[in-house]
C-alpha cells in the first residue's frame, strides 16, 4: 500500500479493542467526539471489551482474544486500533493471531507500547499493515489530541506529515518499546528484523534496567543483520539511590558498538503527544 498523502473519501471503519488494560468510557467519548469533529470519514467502533475489568486486564485472556479476532476477521472493519498499553498483550497475541483469516490480511493495525506484542506477532505472520503510532489512550496526555489526530490522519488519509520525519523511502523499519521487545526476544512473537532499522523508546524505567534491556536486546540481535538502531524518547526515568552515570543515548551507543550494530541517532517516537507514525517494513512514499 502506498504511504503518501492519499485522501480517502469513503468512510473508514476503525475497530478498537484493548489487548492489555481497560479503557475508560469517558476517554472513549472524548476520542469519538474529536474524530467526529476532525475526521468525519472515520467511524470509530469501540468494542465493549475495552471497558471490561478482570484484575489487571481488560477482561479475561479469552475475552481479549475474542474481541480482537472478531474485529480483525470482520469484513466491515478497515483497521484495528489498540486502545492502550499497560500489560497483557503477550498473554493473548500468539493464540489470537493464529485465529485470523484472509480478511484480517487487508487491515491496518496501529498501536505502541505493550501492543508491540501484537504488532510483532502480526508482522511475523505477514498479516496486514503493521504500524507503530498513537493510541486512543493518548487523549489523556498534555496536548494528547494532537497524537490522536495524527493516528486518524494516517488511518483516513495516509498523511505523510504524520510519519516520523527521519524515515527514508525504501528503508525497512520497525518500532517498539524497549522492554516489550526485549521480553519478546527469543519467543514465538518476535519477527524477522534482518535489514530493518529498529527504533526504540522507553518510559518509567530505571537507567540500570534500561541498560540491562539494551544488553539483552543487542546481544541477541548482534548476528541478525539489523540495519541499525535509532533511539526515541526515554521519559519519566525514576531516580535511583545511586546515579547510573550514563544517559539513555550513551547506553544505547555502548551496546550498539559492543555488538557491531550501527547507531543511527534519535527519533521522534515515544510515550508523549509527539509520537510519530512508523509503518513496519519497507517505506513506500
């Protein structure tokens, strides 16, 4: 699918499910109102499962699987938007993706953070257009309406200025939360990222934990032919009782150099309102 500015006149039905933690109805109402005002071509379909609560999760594993599969296999739905992150997608991604049919292959799948488990599993299976980008939950951030509009710009118009500005036509990309990808490494969810520029971001982790995850990730990817690593935002870093002494960028450069992976600089993705769109695979403008 071409990834340029391509206005779509027909309605785009966007199914929204919560593979991780629950979403709030009030937040959903705000997202629906924003979309109605700025993107009238977008019809948002919030699954009731988004508002389920079972312990930490937005419903049981089965409820989260069934909700996602129903949307993905529904021929009236054009795209799937993951409501929010947290934790939970790893518990259902493999089982859910195994239940997808040919209808699911023609959809856009968009999210980030914990939704990276599903993005990775979908990309590994060659299903759909997999995209790292803002979620409905971003409506709660300062200036979060800009993030939500950016995602809608991509769903409805494939608007090029929604893309991460450092992306280069023809290069292969993938983008993940660092901890999510590090925990996926070595599992049946991890996709083949040979030849890809991998973009990483992180939130609310001690720098020693960030260093540990970069060690694990780069060590495992050292012989897998990455084209390089770029670093997005690393935000809300907790203070430890002993300063780590290196910034996230220095840590990333260290582990890239130690594993002969090219460090390619910074990127505009992360847990903030300026989180930009990164489609997985070869960029086609």
